[in-house]
């Protein structure tokens, strides 16, 4: 049935392009409701043609199934009028008729309310932003060296939502109470079950200085940091049994960690180089922004590899 409808529609379109006119009269056959086509204007005799029931119009005009008048009795045929193909298609396909579009919304040339201007950031806000940017850069550098970023945040009140990091683990570290470090204040923490406890021996190992705005801010911040460091150091001191073990494990795993970081950086550099090669194969489809991002990544990896090499040289043979 679907193929028949497609054939009839194709046939109607074909003859309307030849000048035949689609009328509002349907075929006289009971099971056929296809509208009749009328011969082009100026053709004598005037022929009505059903694209479904009749054969070619020339045979209809010659007398085989001739329809020289509309089949419905008592109805006058509409006056002959030449219709364009586009008009005929719009009649035969009502669903193709476009709907009325929504009128354009009037936009006032000037706003009724004044433009909101955010207040300038305070000195504390600027300090937090600077601290966050510096912490993000340091964490990214350590991630390239094999460190892991943890879900715990530094409990130091002077650190604002800084996630703790953990150095690469080796087989000797399995089962040990891992130490978590803050890249801002440099305090090492141990999870004692009821919460994080500061490790006093490494409280100032990797301290980072962040400039603030104004002399009063510098003085208050320095005093606050000193109090926090002293309080964190007095919370818990490592036992004599834990300290030698921790130092020994750290010395044994330092070279293994550096080798692991160097391997990871080498794999990353190879991956970025292959990506850059694929991006540059077709000059017509090159994405300059993607290529620039890849080149930036390669530069960062090379810079980190250079720093790692210096660190390995200074650590020993």
C-alpha cells in the first residue's frame, strides 16, 4: 500500500511539472480517492486524468478511458487556470505548508534598571585566590611526579579548601599509616581514626610564603601561622619507634619514586608527541587551538622532566 501511494504521488508530481493542473475532483471509482489532473491550458479536448486508475493521458485522450468532463454529475468544472508546480504541491501536501512564525520580540534599547557592578575584591579574597592558584600549580607538578591527590582537605584554618596529597607508594609502604601533606603550609598529617593529626617533625618542611596586601595583614597572618604551627606541633609528637622507621622507608623509596615519576613523564611525552603528529598530518583540517594546547602540554612535561633530573642529581648517585 505504501508503494502504491508513493507511485501515485510521484506520478502526480511528474505531470504537474509538465503543466497538468490538480483539481478538487476525485476519481469516480469507489475505492480510489485520488484527485484528478486536468490537461494543460489550451489543450483540446480538455482531459481529466487519474494517476492511479488511468493509463497514460495520451491513451485517455484517444478514447481509452476518456474523461473529457469531471465525473461528478451536476457540478460544473472549475474554470481552467494554470497553476505553478509549487502551488500545486502546496495543495497536494497540506503538511508542507509553513506555519505563521512567531513575531519578533521587541527589545528595549535601554535597560530600565541600572547595570550591576560587583564590588572590588577584598584583600582577603585576593589572598585566597593567590593561595589557590599557587596550590593548584604545585599539586599539578606533584601529580606529574606520581603523587596522588586525596579527598581530605587541610584542617589548618589558614588554608582554604586545599586538598592533601600523598607521595608515591612502594611495596615497603603497604600497611603503613600513610602521611598526607598540604602543599601550602607544608604540614604532614596522619589519620588516627578520629581525625587528622599533625606530624610535628615535618610541620615546616615544605612551607610556602604567600604575600598579602598591607602591613597589618602581613603581621596578623604571620602571627596566626606561627600559632597554628605551634599548636599543630603540640598536638601529637611521633614516637621514637615510628620516627626511625619513617625516615628509613622514605630514604629507601625516594629513588624508586623518582624512577617511577620519570617513567610516567616519558610515557606522557610519547603520548603527546604522537597526538601532535596526528594533528599535523592533514594541513587542511588542522585545529590550531588543539595543536597549541598539545604544544603547551609538551613544554610543561619537558620542564618537569628537567626539574626531576636536577632533583635526582642532587639526591645522590
